[in-house]
C-alpha cells in the first residue's frame, strides 16, 4: 500500500490523478488500526496530500470482539481531516454510502457537479456570485443539523 501511494503521489505531485484515498482498518485488530494511523500520517503530513481521505472501519459486525472504539477512530479521522465511516462487508452495512461518498468527492475534485442537500451546486469555473448564493442556500438548509463533520461522507 505505502509503496503504491508514495510512488503515485511523488510522480504526479499534489494535484495528482488520485482524487481520493481509502485507508481501511479492522475494528477487531489493534495492529491494523495503528498501521492505518501511520499511513494517514504519511499521506497527510509527509506527502502533503490535501485531497479527501476516507478512514474506513471494517468488521463492525463483530461487536463482541471489537478492540478499536468508534470514538478513538473518529478522533483519528478528525486529526487528519478524513471522512470516517464504519462498515461491514459481510452485512453490506454502509457500503453504498461509502461508494457514493467516494464518487461525490472524486467528482468535486474534478470540478464537476455536486449535489448538496436538495440544491445542485454549480461547477467551480462558473460565476462567483452564483456559487456564493448556492453555498449560502446550503448553509441555510443545514441549520440545526449537528452532524459530526468526519462522518458526513457527502459534504465536500
């Protein structure tokens, strides 16, 4: 993993063809979590990658053997400004949400359209006033929603 990420980001620079990165760890394996933490540090700090990163906690269906708490993982996601989601591939839990979040972030990085709430955002290269108006409408629509930022996979 680290070899692939290092080479791709070094060859293509900060504005690389890599729109998003997924770092996946198992909630039943402390070593997996520590490895994910090291990878996030390398990607964000050493490589100075500023595109979206998803921290994905897998195997949440094995709650009885869980050793990495959700709180601990969210704290790591916040530290490295990542999106955070808990999944279970076996139960297909949050898999669709993760995939939609990845596509949304990738489209945003490419300057495409992004759906936010019930309004449609416009491309980056359009009129600044229209973009400001759209952002203002989005903020008004989200008043009262106290969602933890790292768990909102669709927010860009």
